[in-house]
């Protein structure tokens, strides 16, 4: 059965659009929905990771936001720059943001071998620290939630959750005029 297309040159019955006021309310609503849609699409285009949503921590209960939201990126950048002080702080933030939100590891900001925390390599409990080639280091690609930043000796350390029961971390160290990723780890309970 073939359906005929509606005729747009004919006004709808008076019950559908009773007045121009209702029409303008409808248009205002449509404009608002369009603006909200553009706002969210702009946030993704401006660097927010598509997986920018909250995660529930199974151990402690609170919901943590991903590091890739606009607000979290601004907070983390400010903390990183404050801790880095006069030691090329913008570079520290660029490297950290790449590890937290990018799909591609900043291998130019790593030594040839990076210390990686691994579990289950031996029979004894606890982590093992292994030097791995920088090509094996993977970013957290938008899966870093509830990130904290701290100074530890000369390093800047980033700690976070990577899922409700997993924790991750990495450390940046100033070497010459660059910040290098010198340690990476992730563990799940």
C-alpha cells in the first residue's frame, strides 16, 4: 500500500496549532533542543573524550568524573602547572593530557624503557616492576576517573580509577627541558 506524502501547503486542522503563540513556544523548544545538541557536540569536538561519563567506584561508592571532561581538564591542568612551577609546566600538562585522554601514547616523552607496574608475574603477592619498551605503553584513553595529582620528590604523579575496581597511575619526571613518562601502572582487585 502506497502512502501519500503530506501536503505542506494546506494548514493543519485548527486543533493542532490553535494559535501563533503555541507555534512560537514549539519553535522556542526546538531551538533550545538544537542549542543543547550543538553544545554537547561542541564539547566532544573541543577535546572532550566520547567516553566522558561518570563511573561508580565499587569500593568507596562516590561517582568520579573522567579526566577528559572540560571541567576536569581545566582543574587537572591548573594543578599540573602549579606543581611543575618553572620547569616547562605547559609541556607537563600536554604529556599528562595525552596519557589521560588520547588514544596515542606520547612516545617522544618517554625514555626507551619505561618502568611498568605489573601483577601476577610471580607467586608472591604485590606488584612487580618491569622495564618495558616505550612502544608497549598504552594510554588510558578516557578511562581515568577521579584523578589526583601530587608531587613526589621531583616527579608529578597522577593517580586515578580506570574502572569501578581498578586503579591506575603514571609519573612524569623533568629531564633536561622535557617531561618524560617514567612509570606507568594499573591494578584491579
